[in-house]
């Protein structure tokens, strides 16, 4: 019988570090936080049983300090590391460095991380495992004329994307041969600059795609299950903004087909732990492999809300060698869950990143509401890290109920001191096309005008002006000032 | 004399407050409204005539941040007398067009610069941009160092004020 670790180090920050620690506490496992000094007073450090400071050339660099994290495990006696997402979560060398030090990496084997981390290699493996892939170049495109020839064969429009890319970097769309030449040069040079790898991949571009992904869980004993899908079509510049489970576009039959496909791929690469197979769903119902993320996803809460399964707990048990305690037939999707990512950004001003001191923080609570956040009142939101500061999610019996609950929860999310996108998120959820499930990855761009802010009406403006006047010490200071006019205010009790 | 209160980028309202116990009369653009602001729940309750609204408030100097009607708002308070003393925006101080981090500082106090010269390089949203001098002059002060972060509108570099801009008194 395998045993769970007694102490786990969480190699991350913010809301995901807090979320992982919540499960550690529930499992009776002690937690160790690592932090850069900017995060010294953050919620993750407060929630952890122990905390170790890391140093780096930049604040982000501290969380990428592999020797520092290995040393922190040694100093605290942590026998396993949960990497969260981002930072070192998909870094195979990090997992190997931990293994060399006798520390368990709570995640997949390095070989699976490597093969799925390369877009070209992962597509080849997916095709070999019987997963539908978009028509495209079988290999890295070496030069511009080859790219044009392949594009003509596939048919325009085509998408160019960096082999080593991510987050939309090194991606370009081309509608004809001339655009293809320009797109190739730009995608390739951007990829070379960002990732040191200028190889570019050409594939068919789908006009109104949905982003649908399948959550898989695999143990070390050969069992691979899927936990249904999440639709993450509401994106801005390839970054997800709103995610839901199930997808409004999928029926039981497609769900089973996508699930079986994702399980087949996980089996083919010897996958262990939680992973996500991302796919593009076309309007005609056909789906194609996009990529596999070999880590916990930001949007995992919606799957947890509908299935009742704690994915982080499963990752920890699997890493300890335990077999999955349930089978595919035990996985049930109950109701509907939607998550909105709260970013410190000014949605009304070209999504400019925002900073500032959070003077007042109030998160909503109530039936079906889940908030994952990593902030404390008084905290400085800086430009040093990712601008996502919280995830607000709602679960309901129906999609309409989940939407209504999430809208209400966002209206009650109070983050004063920096600008956030909560009002924008609520406008997205309120859009009739969203309510109708007409979601695709161009949604935010297509509906930009309808999603613009509505100015306050006269009554609202009067209330706000009056509140500001009554709250401001200005009027009291003036009365207290030792000036002749001010002293005439002596009638004031 | 009333203060001017502005909601976001909107028009300024002339606002005065006269308190009487827990009640107050708020005069907005010449019209009187009876109102109060009292702690309620984990925030406040505003009453204005026959309307009552729950809200949350943070006062940061002359900036008042309010969460009400399901979203946050920013209001600014200006004393028209102070403003008339202070003067308007000038070309003496280069300010940040967006929040970000200082990547490079190209000048130091005492340096002579020409209009268009790069003063410093900032990074925002993973994009670098140059902050340039708005006129010829001498650098008086560089307010930030490499790796410092700043908000939109922050003062970055000041030039020695031009002689004709200096007031006689």
C-alpha cells in the first residue's frame, strides 16, 4: 500500500498555490510555500505551514529557480512537489532534477511532458494514436516557399504557428500566398526570438472554431479515465477568459467520442497524472487535436464542480502510486459550471494591465459559488506577475442558472484599489449569444461593440457623486481649517 | 466654495456638503439632496432622498473608489482654488502612458536633452516602448530606477523648468 507524502512543497504562487494547499490540508499533508519577496505577505505564504524565500534576477525568475526549489525541499523535508500551472509545471528537466534528489514530482513522467510539449511531435503522436488532426504540414516547415506550397495544398486560410509556441506567440493567419509569405517570416522570427526555435507549422484555419478540451486522469497502473469536457471558447488573444463544463455544443455521443480519443492519446504516450487534451470543434461537429497540456489547467474548477472530483487530490494519490479508486462509469457530470477569470486590467481601455494597492477586498459566497483567489487586502498588485488575481465560478442545475449565479457573484466581487475586468466579464455573460451557447473563439472580437461599457445614467451618477462627497475628508478638513470662512461652520454639532 | 467631483472621464459636478448630525445635505450642481452614508454589513449604505444603495468605498486622497451597482467606479475630487494655483499639465515632466516596469534609464540629472531624445525605456504587456523628451532642456530628476514598477500617469523624468515658466514670486 502506497502512502501519501507527509509534506508537499508548492512550487507556485497566487491563487493556484492557495488552491493546492487547500487540498493538502484536506488530506492531512503539511504544505511548504516558496515565494519571491514581492509575495512575502501574500495569501499563499499565509496559508502554508512553512515558507521558503526564493531569489531570482526577476520576480518571475524566483519561481523558476530549480536548484533553489530542490534545496527548499531538502531544508523543509518536503518529499514531493506540486508545480501548479505555468512556471515549471511543464518543464521535464525540473521533474528530472527532483527525481535525482529523491523528490516526487506530482505530475506526468518527463518523457510524456517532452513529447507533448513539442507541437509537431505531439501532433504526430496524436495522429498515430488515431486522434483526428487538422490537415497540415506533417513536419516543421523549413522555408517560405515550402510553406506556401503546403498551404495551397491544404487550402486557405491557413494558420502558421511556432513549434515551441504557446499563448498565441508566433501565430499568424494567412488568406492567400502573398499573406502566407509575410506570415511565415513573422511567425518564424517571433518564434526564434521568443523560444529560440524558429520552426513553424502550417495547418488549416477554421473560421468559427470552438475550443473544447477533455480532462484526463491516468494512474500508474494503466487506468486512464476522462472527466468530460470543458469549453473555453471565450478567449482574448488566445488567452482563455471564460470556461464552462459541459460544452453547450456537445451531445453525449460526441462527448464519448472525444473522451475515448483523449484517453487513447494519453495511453499512447504513457501518460500518468492529470492532463488535458485540447481540441478544436468545427461547426459541423468534427473535432481536431490541438495540443495536450501536461499539467493542471487554470480552468480545472469547472470540471471539479460538475463531477465532484478533486483533481489535485487525485494527482497527489496517483503520484504516491495509488490506483484510481473509481471507473469511467462512476464519472457523472451533474449540472453546469462556468468560471470567469478576474484579471487586473482595464477592459474599457484596451485591456491595459492595471496595478495598485488593493484597499478593499470582498469575495462573494453562496450556493453554487466557488472563488479561487490569492489576494489579501492591502496587497500591492504589481506588473511583475500574470494579471490573473482570482477565478470566480458558479455551479447550477442548468446552464441558465449557472450564468445567473456567476453574473450575481461577479457583481458582488469587490476589488477596490486596482482596475479589474469583473464588469466586462458580466457583460460577456449577459450577451444573448452567450446565453444561447453561440460561443466560438472569435466571440469577444466579433461582439466588441456590444460588450463596450455603458455609461452610468444620471441617477447612478448622482448617487456615486454623493457617496464620494460624503466619504471624502475634504469637506471636513475645510470646516476644520482655521480660516474665517471655515470658522463660520460652528453651527455644525 | 464647493469642490468639483468627476466620475471617471465624465463632466465635473460642483458639489458641497452641509452636515447636520448623521444627515447631510449634498448640493450637486445647485440642487439639494438629503442623504447619509452609514456602515452597513461589510460595507456602507448610501441614502439619497428616497433611494438606498449598498456600496463599498475606499478613499485614496482625492480619488474615491466606489463599488456599487455591481461594479467599481473611480471619482476624483478637485479644489478649484488649488487647481488655479497649481497650473495645468506641462512639458516639464514626462509621465507614463501605461503601467509598467523601467527597463533602461538613458539620462541622469544634469544631462542636456533635445526634444525627441530617449529618456528611458519601459516595458508593459511584454512590449518595450521609449519615453522621449517633449522639449529641449536639462534633466532635473529621474524619479525611477531600472526594475521599478509604476502606474499610468506616474512622473518618470522631470526637466528643469524653463525660465519664462517660472513665476515671478
